[in-house]
C-alpha cells in the first residue's frame, strides 16, 4: 500500500492508462488501513484487495487465485477440472481462508502425484487440481455456479453478504438452498459469527462453522478433508461408525469386497464415490458413476 513517491491508487491508474492489462492486487497491512483507502478513494482499479496477516502462503494464494480465474473455463472444458466456490465478502476472512485452502489443495496434489501410474498421469494430476473461485456477491457466485455446476467440488460460503446490490443477512442460506434443490450432493459449508444460523444450515443439509471460534481454520481444514474427498475414503455405516478405509483406488477396490452392504448403500445414495473420484482427478469414472442411483440395480452386489 505504501509506495514512497506515489499514491498506490495513482500508480495503479497509471499502469492501466499505459494499456497494461496485468492484474494488480493490493496488499494492505491491516483492516483499518484498508477501510480508510476504500472510503476515500476509488479502488475499482485493483483486481482484488487482500490483508497481510504474516503468513507467506498468502502470496502463493494470490498468484493461484489469479491463475484459477484465468484458466477455469479452458481447464473445465478440456479435462473437466473441478472448482470450489468461496463466497466471502470480508477481506480479512478470505485473506485467511485462501492460504489454508490452497495449502490443502497443493498437499492433495502432491499425494495424487505420488500415486500416478506413469509420468504423464502424474503430470495430468498436477495440472488438474481443483480451482478456487473467490466471489464477494450472490450474483457473482451464482454466475459461476450456473456455468460450472456439473464441476463443483464444494461451496464455502458466508451467510451475510450483498445480494441485488444490498446487504442480505441470509443471502448464504438462500444460495445454499438454491444449490441443494438442483444438486443435493454438493457439500456446502456455511459460516457466520451468528450461531443461530447453525440450525438453518442443518435443515438445508449444509455444515456450519462459527466465525468466532478459536478453532475456525482447523475446523475448515477438517471439513475439506472429510467432504471434498481430499483424505482417505472412509467407509461408514448409517450411525457414522467406521468400517473401512481406502487410501487410493487400489485399496478402494479391495475394501469394496470387504465392507458391509449397508456401508456401500450409505455412500452410494449420497454420491460419495463419484465425489471422491473427482477429487482424485478420475473425472471420466466419476462422470459415469454420478447419474446412477441405487435403485438402478437389482442388488447391492450388482
């Protein structure tokens, strides 16, 4: 934010006036500094504003955010790359969330690369990591959802943000409800500083995180591992008890022969298999599985 001989807004405007289309991201030192700038100047010249919070991973996340925004359309069409919609209008919160989310995604990519059957396969898995689509308004997020709805790995959303140009205290609830009506198997995490929304999230079929929680980032990471298919495939029964675990495709095949029928039904009814396969860049196989319902088969064995 502090350039010694020129105001940062004037610098950005000069870059644009020179016909340079390179993305310009502003990094503020704290939220108060950011508010002063946004209140007194036109900051629309910046592609995005972030707040530095001492974690160098933010710099990597900013680069990945720009890459994803530019590449999502091509990579989705070319190989079916999955996307995660992050709907958050608080600069402070998305500056914390993005580094964590990208760290988990890159860790997942490293795990998948090690499982690749050959060099080409490993390279594909590295390139096909999920994209993060950062949005700050209802309309922006819905535009991404409608365009890529068959390729959405999951949604992380605030509850209170702008809808139709004004702040809507329950915009996230409305967004989640619309998505669940169309694709009930897309995992959604709602987060708010108001604990009263936990029950509404549960009624929709979404998960909930309290923004004031000291374990917020830890719980966010746990949600990604369990709902986005980033960890092991954990075979469970209806009561939630674990009856098996698969680390990769080979062990998934082995476990399918061993786990109870009840567990296979539990996961098949919720599209957990196709979801896990998508997270592992097995897009073709996931696409074949997803439309099928349990009722299409004569028995669990079939």
